[in-house]
C-alpha cells in the first residue's frame, strides 16, 4: 500500500511539473522596402530633412537681410567705415582683418534670434 501511495505521488508530481513553453515562431521576414519605411518612420528622417532644408534657406535669407539692410545701417552709424567687412586693425606691422568676423558674428546673432523667435512661436502654437 505504501508503494501505491508513493507511485501515486510520483504521478501527481509529474502532472504538476511545469510544461515548457511552446517555441515562439521567428519574426516574419520583412522586405527591404518595409525595413526602409520603418527606418523613415522611427527616425523621422523626412521631418529632419525638411527642417535641415528650411534652416539652410532661413540662414541664407537672414544673411541677405544682414548684407542688404543691417550692414548699410551700421555703415550710416559709423561714417568713417564704408564697408564693415573691410575693417582692419593695424598692430605693429600686421593688419588684423576683424571686419569679416564682425559681419559673421552679427549674422550669427541675428540668425540665432530669428530661430529663437520661430521656436517660441511654435511652442505657443503647440507645434513642438
């Protein structure tokens, strides 16, 4: 009788042992085109490209604004300098050409300010 009980317990133990999980099927193979579409979607490549192109042309627009309007206004304020880009500072027997740097610095500050205003407007319109 003890042997029957032990055998019954063995069968119960065998029934209670967890079964191995069924093997999961491998993921379906994606075509190259599907992978490419997923890449474009996940990394928002199209939006990045549009932002890059818009930034490039915005920079060109602001540079032309600085050359056509801001620099002549600065030239009016500084009557001894015809063109700020040609400004140079003589030190000893060397000439430091600081005018071109100043023009680029002014352009950078204006571009940065315009981008700041665009971002601020986009946040206000909840476009971020």
